[in-house]
């Protein structure tokens, strides 16, 4: 996962339609989001093999925030990162929910010895429930989702139960790890829901800098509280873990994020939203091929049902026009149900 930007203004005509972009550019950016975000789950698993879990996540977001801040400062001048206190507080809160709560719990779930650590593909399938959880939050706060949206949520949660249902054998899904990821997905969903309703920085890149910075600070404090750095020796970290951390910083938090923000402004949201059910498939395939993670009948069945439920939600919830009385841009339709989670 990575941070969720505040809703960017979409370039285009007065009807609110996005500006037309070359199909080749759109599909190139979409493939980057599909592959890079789908691969970050495996990257997390490799990074935490020899690195403290929460400390590695803190380093990832701290470096990404610093790089993005420097780029914005160089390209836009001294006032590029200027926000008011309310915007700063909102971005910090969303960053805590998305990164310290959402991403941090996923990293914890993927760390540990075999049999305890959750396979990266399973983690991706469980995180795919975020659009379903956001719909539940919308319903609790007074929204009335459409019939097919409710049907998609119901189907998705059936898949979730099938996936984490206790089973015998060495390939059974670790229940503690699965529940940890579900808790992280819930935190991510709340952060995604609030990001469209709080007074966030207008520029999504600026918002992301402060979200990642707040998340990194919280993750460092949690890491210290867990005693992760007690006796830690950087020399004992393997080369593949360092490479995985670098990959997460560059590919997951910078390249894929930039591609995603560009897509939000340049392509139909219904097309951009397809990453929500492509990423898990990419993660499961990479985990099986590169890390020999088992793909059992239970994983295939539960995962397929979750993806079908998410697809129903994403394709049913179409972007709607904002009411003219709305004081702040709020996610409509598929933006709200999708939750826009990123790794």
C-alpha cells in the first residue's frame, strides 16, 4: 500500500470529463500500476526477511516523502509545500490511517517464520476487500448503495470467509496474519473514506508528502515501542532485502503513484479502477512463481470470489456529478467505493 492523494482536479471540459489522452500512454500507465503495485506485496515479504518490519516500512515512506518533496520544491519553487494547519492535520490523520495502520499491519502480517508469515498473494487478496469495506462505511454513515453494489459486497465477504476459513495441512492460511491484514484493510478504508471528506491539501502530490511523512514518523515510534531496533545491525541485512526496500521506495511509492495520479486526470475512472482486481492476481502469480507460495484450492476459490465481488462494486459504482452545494470535493460513486488504495 501507499498513500491516497486528495482528489485531483480533472483536466477537461466543463462537463467534468477528463481530458483525452493517447491510448498508448493510458495503457502504459495502467500497466505500470497493475504490475508495480501488484508486485509490492512480494517486495514487502522479501524486505522483512532480514529487516525489522515496521522500521523497513518507515524507511520506505520517509525516503519517498523526502524525494517527492525535493522534486516539488525544485519544480515549483519555495512555496510548493505550503499548506494551512487544517490541511496539514487532515493529511497527517489520513497518513496515519493509511500507512501506519493500513500498510504497517500488512507488513507485520507478512513478517515472521514460515507458517506464521502470511504469503504475499494472500495478503493482496485480503487487501482487495478495501472497496467492499468502504461501501460498508458509506452505508453506516447514511449513504444508500445500489443493489448491485450491496450484492458485490456480499459476494466479496463470502470470498473473504472462504479464504480465511481454518483448514488443515501445512498450506493453511495463517489465521492471525489474515486477521491482521483485515484490520489493516479496515484502517485503510477509513482513511480512504475520510480523505474525500476532510480539508486536504489541494495538490495530491503535496498531500502525499505529508501523509507519507506522518506515516513514517508513526511507524518509527511503533517500531521503537516493539523493540525492533534493539540489537539491530544493518550489516546483517541481506542484499535482496535492501534491493526489495529500494524497489518499494522507487517502484511502489514514486513511479506507480505518479502513474496513478496521472491516470486519475487523464482516463475514465471506471478504467483506472480495474487495478483493484488486477493487482491481487498479479501478486498471487508472482508469489507462486518467484517465492514458491502455495496456491491451494481454497486460495483459488476464495480469491476468485473476492475478485468477483470487487469487480461488481467497481463496475456498478459510476462517477456521479457533485452537488453544487458540496463545500469540499468528495469521492463520488466508484471513487468512494473503490477507496483508491495503493501499495
